[in-house]
């Protein structure tokens, strides 16, 4: 990486978005696509932003004020004073900016790394992750930390929020192909998370049952991944999608893309990320199946990303 540059990975949550906010374990993978941030001197005080990321229409406009707040939170956490000498931030890379794919976390991690490098701060990954978590608060309010963790460390991760978060690396014997399908709808994670909280408070008994099953699914998925049993992983993803429907974070478009993926042979498919729109994820081992599922989704007029889960960070850098 050049001086003042930093990278942050996109992510796909395989199991338990939303449930993770309440301390239920989740499984997340960084994906091969990433955001690069570049810091350069700026003639004025404060900061200026050049966002060159490819994006879902309206994504950048909708997120601009949250993005600015996110930068300010990170500057504060890093103790940076830009009132005398400003900086220019450029965002680019091959991760398109869309909901559900970790675009906000990837940009927080990339910016944190780039700032640390520019100001010669020599920070560890754990410190970068903490700064990016602060930055994520600008977008989510109360993030669980799962997204910035995947964006920072890369690879496949078991993540559980707690007094001290559990972050365990998981392994797949070889990286597995996935397809990410974009509904094209920009969503606000904060609204999605608030909605779950309100409904959970109104229907504690129903939600407790769904949350208990989500916890169960995390452990079953952990075992299936450990055993390399992808068919079981796929079935559990399908079941996880049902639970996400029950807590009302899916949408008509997401359910449609999930059924297109399954009908064209995906061994599992579910929404990924905050839901209500944004992206879905299909497990499609092998290039042939991956192409088939991606083509089926594209034929319906939706954009896809073909990537893998379980690749190590080194293999994509
Ligand atoms: C968003 O990518 C994941 C959520 O679980 C929110 C969070 O964990 O902070 C919906």
C-alpha cells in the first residue's frame, strides 16, 4: 500500500444479522471486494471528500450526512485536530457502495487505516477495528461491531457481541463461491434495527422463540462449516432467512431474489445485512453454479457480485 492509503473489505453475513445486536452469535465473511481510502494534504482546514466508489443510485446522497458524522467520530477517537491543517479523503476500490454488503464498514476501516498511515500512528488491527467501530456509529447508532470486524480482519469469523466481543477465526478447507444479489434499494440500517427492537418489545414471547432458534442455528452452522458440509450450511441459511422474515426485516424484492437463486440451484439463500432491501446472498459452490445463479438474477434485471467466502486476507491483498 502507498503512503496514506488504507483498505477495508466488504462483508457478507452468513448467519444472524440483527440477532447479533442482542448477543446471539453470528457468522460473517469478508469478501474479495474492498474499498481503498487515500489521504492527501488539503489547502484548507477540516476535510474534503472525493467519493469515487461505484454505487447503487442514491446510495452516496442518502448516506452523505451519516458519512460525515462517521468521519468526525473517527477523527475524535484518533485525537486528530484538523483545525490548522486539513486533509483530503478519496474513496475508491472495487466494492460497490450498496446496503448490506458492508460498504460503510469497509470505508470506515479503509479511512482509519489510511489516516493511521498518513499521520504515522502505527496502529494494530485491534486499534483500527475500534476506530472503525466508532465510525460505524455514525451510520447505525448502536452497531454490534460485526461488520467492522469482518472488514478489518478479513476471512471467515464467528462473532459474538459481549462485554468483550468474541472474535474467532473459522476455516473452510477451500474458499467457496457465493453470489450477492442487489435489490437496488438503499436502506437505513438504523431504521431496520430500531424496527426489530420495537417489535421485540411488543411481542417478547414470539421474538424469544425466534431468537432461541437463531442461536441454535449459529451452533449448527459452526459444526457444518467445521465438517465441510456445505449442503447443511445452505439448508441452515434457508432457515435463517425464514427467521429474518419472521422478525420482518426481509422485503418483497429480497424474497424474490432468494427464490430466483434457489430455483436456479443455489444450495442456500438469504438476505444479508440490515435487510428491508439492500442485498441477498446465495451459496453456490463451484464456478459453474455461481455463474448459473448470477445469470438467473441478472436476467431478472438485478445486479450481482460473484465472489468467495473463506478466503484469507493475504490472498486478496
Ligand atoms: C448490518 O450489516 C448488521 C446488523 O446486524 C446491524 C449490526 O450488527 O450492527 C443488522
